């Protein structure tokens, strides 16, 4: 099984009602190739996100909560961080 590698960038954004952070990243395999269609699941959030054709993803999360991210892709070990 191959490993997933996650490149993650945090960009802060302030909302009127609550503070949120824009989480952006790119999912790549251990061979350096982008993984289009990887599934990104945030524990504690009911949404599931999918990486685009270039392996990129983005979503907003509340800054007052600690989250775990789980990324899966066919024939690769899941990443949990």
C-alpha cells in the first residue's frame, strides 16, 4: 500500500458571527503524484470533501474546535492527523 502525504495551508478568515479558518491543502502520494478524488473527512464535522483534479481541497472550520482529518484514497493507506 502506498502512503498519502498531505500538504496543508491555513489561511485565517474572520466571520461576522464566529471566527473561522480557511483550510486549504493538496493531497499527494508518496511518489509525488497528485491524488485527484481523494476523500477528506473531518471528524466532528458532517461534511465530506473531495480533492479536485490537481489534488487541491479547501473548507472552512470553526477556530474554537479541535479537529482530526482523515484522508483516504483507493490503494493507499489512510492518513489521519
